[in-house]
C-alpha cells in the first residue's frame, strides 16, 4: 500500500520522530475518512485540490486553529510530493492549495522573577517525586529542550564531569547542550536518590515512581501544576519553559545563532520570533529612561 510505503519513507529515510510519524498517520487517516464520507473517494491518490481545500474549510469550521490546520496541510503536501516524485500520480494537487494565514503572536514566557520564585520559594518536597519534578523544571528552564527530548533523555546522555547533555532532537539530529555546575550538582543529587529508589541506573533519566519511562501527559501535568503557582499565563506547558529559556537568554545578551543551536532549530527564522520580546523590552526601557520619550 502506498500510504504504508510513505510512512516507511518518513520513518527510515527522513528519520522523523515517533511523534511526527504518529501525527502524519493520523492526518492521512482523517483526510481519508473525509474523502470517503463527503465524496465517496476511497483512494487518496484520486483526490484533487478541490477536495483538499474542502477539507481545510471543514477543519476551520470545526474550530481547529490555523496552526493545526497548517500542520495537517503540511502532511498532505509531503504525502503528495512523495507520490508525485515516485510517479504514483501525474501531478501534485497540493501545489495550488493556499494555506491559511497564521496570526502573528509573540511566544508566551514566564518572567525572570517568577522563575526565581518557582525554584526558591515553592516547596516541592524531599521525596523522590518532589526532587524529580523540580529537576524536570530545572532541566526545561536550564536547557530549553523539548518535551519529547526530555522524555527520551537517558542517564548516560548526561555528563556530570563536563556539565553537558546529549539531546536527540527532531529528525534524530543530536546536539550537545551545556548546563551550569549548579545544575550538575542538582542532577548528581537526583541520580543518587533515583538509585536509592532501586531504579536502573542506566534507564531513562527521568522515570515514574515505579521506575517506568515518563509519558507526555504526566510531564505536562507536572509543569502545569508548578507554573500555576507562580504565573497566570493561559499556557503553562513545557513549551512555555522553552520560550522562557530562549527569551531570558536573549534578554541577557546571548547571540541569536547560539540560541538557535541550543534550541535545535533547523534555521534562524524559527529563532527570530524571540527577538520581538527583546524589542518590546527595549521599548519599555526607552520610554522609562529617555528624557523625550
């Protein structure tokens, strides 16, 4: 089946992450169901640009965000590009489909003082769960890694001697991220406690209270719980901590290219979104300090 070959292609040749592969599979399944129900078309290779546009309108009418619709359209673009390149179809129907515009907005982030309050004033507890949860937040804020990257971290990926961690990012691209000596001491203490719990020292860096690998929903709940104690932001997710890391680094004078490498972005355009927050801060300082502001 062509669809299965496409999934194999993005899995083994493109080396997309497990999360991305699941999303692509789900998107294609949803589009297939739409074609069948609305047009009686059972074969994705028979779809034309009119049906794809119709699906986009349908998704928008169901209340799906422009960003989510754009991601699903990206799946179809990749799929039909693959079909056309492999001569399964004689033309790519997605080439003349206009993508929905995403309203520009600055990434949400937590203020420096609130992050300081999180780590210095909130009581996480002294048991394994409390120490682990605080360490998770420290790693997110101290390195800017993604949720999936944190979950996949293995104990051997962390070098306490060099204060670095090896992170496997999107499309299986590895990068080395440094961290502070203070975080190194915290990680050392956490690993000792983890070992005292009887958990495998060579297992995933962060595990449940039963020694199993963490899962996304649990990590999200942990982050949401503690961020709720220090901020009123609508979004209180691991990705907000990633934004917070990048924004604070940039505000302190870090080079944009360095931020790009920390975050594992493929190009600088994805990193430049954080400069808006820096410009906003400069404007505020200007208004407060300049005699004629």
